[in-house]
């Protein structure tokens, strides 16, 4: 189970790290081409979402690797669960149903890491 948790942690960290980096470094107009939902939010909120995603990506891996504050790994996963709930609500409101499926998959994987690192294979 530990190997499965590590695989999911790394994949989530890569996905959210990349997405967060894009939100932090690209203009709102450039992001809107790929992510229409950014039109509903201010540039500051979009950048804040990107920062949260990067911090969560780091939190999924770094505490677990170093053994320093390892409780932050499941906390980061819970943060991503909350992030994906917000994303699913946004896509539901915009009637972007295919995106909700992706949000639910990422939510489930994040919940798996949170539960796994708290109860099944704590660090």
C-alpha cells in the first residue's frame, strides 16, 4: 500500500505542481484559452489558486521524503480535496460537465492519499 500511496502522491504533485505553475506564470488571457473558468475570477484569485496548488504539491512529497513534519502530507491532500470540491462546483455552475469528471478523479486520488497517510500507512 505504501508504494501505491507514493505513486499517487508523486502523480498528484506533478499534476498540481504543473497546473499551479501555469496559473502563477501565465496571464489570465492566456490561461483563458485552456481554462475558460478563469474568466469568472480575478487575476489575484487565479494566482492564489495556483499558489495553493504548488504548496499542496510540495506538501504531498517533501514532508514524506524528509520526515520533517510528515503530518503535512495528509493535510496537503485534504487541501487538494477541498480545492477539487471548489473546482467541481465552479464547473457545475458553468455547465462544464466533462471537467467535473476530472475534478472527481483528482478528488478521489487526493482523498485516497489523505486517508492512506492518516490511517493505513502513516508516515
